[in-house]
C-alpha cells in the first residue's frame, strides 16, 4: 500500500488495524487499533494531522484532506464512514455513522452518536449535537437517536472489525486489495457456511 512520507511525517498504523493495499495514506496519519480502511481510500495529511480512533471502518472511495493547519481531521472510536464521503477537516467524537457521499467541511464538529444521512453536507464550522440525525444540503436535524441506538452503533462497528479478524484467521493468504464490499460479504458468508 502507498504510505507516503510528507514533511518528515509518515503514516502510523496500529498492528491490529487493516489497511487495504489499494488505499493511499500521505503524511501525518495515525490509524488506531482494530480499524479497517477499505480499497480506494485516499488520506492526505499535508497541513494538519489525520487521526483515526479504534474500531473505525472507512469504506471504499472515502477521501480525507487537511487543507490548512487549522483543520485537522480527528475521527473518534466506533465510527463508520461509508462509501464516497469527502472530509476536509472535522472533529468527530465516538459512535458516529456517516452515510454515502456525504461532504464534511472544515472546522465542523460532530457529537457522539450522530448520524449523517447519505448525500448530506455538513457546512464549514457547523456543530452537530450528540445523537442528532442530520439530512440535507446544508444538513439539518430530522430527529434524535435513543441511547439504545447509540449502543447498537458500537456493536455494528465491532462487527465490521470482527469480519476482518475472521477473514485473516480462515484465509491467511487472501490478497484483499481487489475486494469490493459485495465480494467481501460473499466471502464472509462462505466462511460462515464452512464453520
């Protein structure tokens, strides 16, 4: 996988994390324990760091850029970022779901347990409240999650990591660089049937 140094800073990946060989990471990036980075993810930390917590799943085609030293990207624990999302600088706490093709602009902040519905835009400087479910361009609150919903998010995030642990155990020689989400799910069903 391309792990590129920039201004004497090189990506650091926890040994328990999985980063696809088809992902590209540039500069001051930290990937936390048990996190999963899918093919086609592009992270560029040129002006400020990118920090990814534990049990984070970042699906294929997600782009993260830091465009100024005032706009780092800090992704909390048990967070899921779905396909095609672009993030340009944000602080996210824990248990967050970001839907497909969401745009998250600089200096935004997303509270614990928030959900951003697909195709939405988080405006520059926007503060998203805890457990808010947001939709639109610019995004606005459509309802609030319950505490039980928040716990389900944690379970979901752990589930994605467990899928990769099972793949490594059952298929140690599998080359995952060409695996799409659908192909992965088919492979996991096959593993389950063998057990």
